[in-house]
């Protein structure tokens, strides 16, 4: 029996099993088996190569990356053309886009890469319609835009979420606050810092036994579910923000548009009528939480033309990350930083590498003067040019008497 058949058999058993107190341990073990088989399926497909991936290998560009995902013919290519000006083929038939088409959004002095991906269908996680290549690109994105048709069934959102979660992508979730470490000896050590309502110690031991883990240290700091515990043990999950974009609202009534706008992480637009595109850009900027930092040289005005854009998902927004962006040795050579802006208590504030910056801050980096690694700076020489040994020094002539 192949892996696909085993997955279908376990899913069928989970569907026909009633959910109550007596079956919760059995369902937890089935979920662990299903997660193991899906991980094994992805590992085997990546080892085989999975076929050619021409058109999906797009290099990173700009300060952040956004991926468009959705069913065919929902307006992804039209949205890319409207936001970036990139010519992406759009037609009235499905699967017009067959490869990954990149574009760049220039907004608030930042460059945001936008990727138009082919439409995915139900069963994409198993490889239908090149679904695995599309989902692999989604894992590299900082934000997902799930484009939906506002006039069609609302079940499309659940189908796409299920396909992404089966491949290890968690939408609008944060990693569980759980410490997990494998050991060679010592047995299983489980510590609960809070009272759990969804799992108990017996369930934890059963799931660990299903993964054949007999020596580990597990520290649970929040109330987690069985799925969260499985994600921690797997260790290959990707947590991504997702914004649900409902296109074609020009064919809906005012009541339907109002109901869509009130949903969490949802925004209604119309690419055909060019409605609410500015609101979409503003919402994207808020969700990505990009921080623009303007640098300043000593005795000169700040450079407000080309800011350094920092992202919380790409290394952080502190002064140390700014030093790494400017130069790889700047963190070692930094003495202190002068900060003007919203993150400072007074202007200017003298800060270290751990200070977190806010949007549109002005920063002046001050280097150490006695740095041996780089070029020595200062008015006077820091070292003597005389020989170290006395015998090597030039002897002066005797005084005439």
C-alpha cells in the first residue's frame, strides 16, 4: 500500500470516528500518523526531484515578498498589472498564467516584490496542477494574498486553507510557545507551566510514542492543542500572514460588500472598476510592518531619498540589524548610535545594538576610533612607527665635544 492510499485510509477513519471523550486519544494518534505520512510524502517527492520547475525559480528582490494565490480566473494577473504595471497575460479562460510572474510595487520609498502564481485546484497538495511548485513558492513569501471571487461560493477559502495546511503552511497563526529538545538518555520529561484544557499528559505521551520518541525534554508554556503539539514535534512548519482579497465586488450588493469588509483579515476590491486599490496598498503596508530608517553622517543632513527598510520577519528591526545591512563589520566596530524619531525618549538618544527602531527614524552610527580591523581614523596616529626592539633602532651620532 502506497503513502497516498494510507493517507486516504486514515482520513476516512477520522471522518467516521465520533468525537467524544472516549475517542480523543485515538483521534490524536491518527492525527500524528497523518502528519508523519504527509511529511514522508513531501520528503520523497523532493528527493525524486518532482519534475522540472522552470518558471518558478524567482530570486528575491526588494525589501519584502508577497505571493498571490487563489483559484483560476479570480483576477490575480489583473491585480498584478494594476499594482505593479507588469504585463501579465489575462484572459477569460482558466489557467492563463502557467509560470511565476514577478512584479515590483514602489510604495512609501520601499520596493515590494509581488509574485503572480498559477491558479491552484483542490488536490494541489498531492501535486495536481503543479500545486507543489506553487505552494513551495508560497513558503518563501513574507505575506500571502489569497484572491477570492466575491460572487462565487465561500467554500473556496476553506479549500485553499486546507491545501496550504496539509503542506505545512499555517495562516495567521504564531508558533506555539513550547520548548522541545531531543535527548539520547534520560527518558521523557514533560513540564506544564499552565493548565491545559485541550490535551493532557496521557495524550502527550501517546503522540510522542507514535513518533518513537523515548528521550526528550518538553516544556509547555501555553494552552495548546493536539495539532500544535504535532507541529512542534515536526519542526518544519511555516507561519505566514495571509490577507483575504475579495475581487469582483462590483457585481455584489452593498450588504454583501459590507459583510466582507467586516470579516477579519479581509478586504473587498474590484480590479475591473479599480475600486479600493489604494486601500489594499495601505493594508499591505500595515500588515508587513516595514520600518524605514534614514541614515545620517556626522555634521551633515539625513539622507531622506533612499531609506534602509527593515522587516520583523527578516532579522528584526533593531540597531544591530541596521548595522548588518550597512556593512558586515559595522556591528563589531559600532560604539553607539544616535537616534532621532518615535523610538527615542529624547532627541537624540544614545543607543546600543539592542534598541528597536520605529518607522521613519533617523540614525547616526558612530564607530570606535581604536579599531584594529579596519582603517584607523582620527587626527593623530594611534600606533608608533618605531621598532619594537632596542637593537633595531637607529643609533644617533655622538655629540661633538
